[in-house]
C-alpha cells in the first residue's frame, strides 16, 4: 500500500490558502512538545489505533502526517495505519518532515516554556 506524498511547497501553499487540513506529528509527546509544525496535532505512530478517532474526527479531512526527517519511519507507519483502519481516505505523508521544514526557515511551535 502506498500513501500519497506531499511536498513542503504544496503543504505551505495549502496552509497559506487556508485550506481545510489536519496536520499530525507521528513522533512521541516529548518531541512534539519541543517543536512541531504550526497547528499540528500529536498522533504518535504507536498510538494511532487509540487516538485517531479523537484527533481526527472527520474521516474525510485532508490529513498530512510527518515525523522528524526522511529516514524516520514514524510518519509512514502512522499514515499506513490510518489508511488500514479505513477511517481516512485523504491521508498524505510529508516524508521530509520537521527537519526539512526547519531548514527551509519555516516557523515551528513549541509547548516548552522559554
């Protein structure tokens, strides 16, 4: 099974256009709290079955799943699981992830007090 990929440029364009989408980070809570894409929700790859229905209540939303970087498998694991569960028909993977986003100079949010 292959999950469609989304490039950073397309993701930025969708965000800038105000397109209705849900962005989820497939890393653990500590990594998410440290830094995540603006507006992203935390959906660790090993908790998809448990948390998906709460984090992604609309099964037809445009969903973008990402993790740390290209070698990190978490976004692929989470995206495939969402598709396997049959809940989400519009799931995309931002394979290059948080590292690519930061290296492009795009903003990150943090839940860690300064």
